[in-house]
């Protein structure tokens, strides 16, 4: 498999670093390296570009602006010296986020991640089962009121004695459910119980610090419970880039 790439960075030195790393990977085909994001967009529109190594902070057009303009046509690995852009980058579904200076081992892990996205396993695709629903209705604490909640909007669920608090799309809904019932109802490939009081959306995880799980755009302190630790770490090991 050959991956057609472009590098976009307003610093010549940064371009040279990525170009040097790419030479170590025979299946990466460099189409162009440019300091001009507008030129990069022209290349993307006129060539088959599989992967973009893209700086965030550039004049005229930022890397995040370029990601939005590309709109999924090519996969993107962001490069920057500033970690505060990471959450927004992953919100835009980039493949990875490299902090400068980019080392060769970290670059290689990022390329391997891109490979998995660009060439997913045929077997895993065949085994993937589509959801037979994309929303749930829950009884709320308000008598007679039922609320529709989109599965994709759910960030995490918090157990609260006779209720659960469903945090979804920036809202908090109290529902007359118990954690076990909701755990069984939510699709297991998307959600996991990590504590007697918490069920989390796996695609919202941005970091793990000891027994704390950090979720994208969520300030709540999610603690990994002893009972659920082995299953959680086993799941994470399957996703870990070595």
C-alpha cells in the first residue's frame, strides 16, 4: 500500500523534519511540501492525497481551518508546538496530534495509526454489527415526561441512587433508571462501565492519568473503579500503539 502525502507548515525547518522522517518509511509517497495552506488545498482538490501532515498555527489560514475545508477528503495528522489545540483537533476527527519537535519513534506510531484508518481490516469490517437504533427514550423525573436522547450525544452516565444522570450534548438529564438497566441497553462497542457510578462513551476518552479517565470537553472527575479496572485496561491495551 502506498500513501500519498503532503506536508503543510509555515516553518521550513519543520517541513524538513517531517520530510526526513518520511524518507524512513518506504510506503509514504511525498507529493508536495509547502508553507502555503491555500496551495495545499489546491493540491488536495487536484490530486489523490491520502494523508496530510498539517501545522496548526499558520498565517492566512490555520491548520484547523484547513481540516474543516478538507471535510474528510484526506486524513490529517496535526503538528504543533502547543498542546492546547489537541481537544479541538480530535473533535474534528484527525488521525493524530504530534507535538513539536517530532521524534522519529512518535512519527512512526502516528503513521501506523494512519495505516489502520486508511486500510482497515476486512475481517473487522465484516464482523462489525450496525446499531439497530441510534437513540433512546427515557422517563425523566418530571411526571409523564419522556425524553429522546441520541446515542451519539451521550458523554457519560452517572449513577445517583434511584436515578441516573445522563450527560449528553452539554445537557444533564435525570432519568428513572438504574445503572445496570442502562448498561445493558447501551451498545457495548461504544460504552463501558468503569465504576459503580459511571458509564462512559469510549470515543470521548482523551487521556488516562492513573485511575482518572479524562473525557473530551468534560470537567467531571471520572474514577476507574477496582472492579472494572482489568476489563478497562484490557480494552485499552487492544488500542495501544506500541
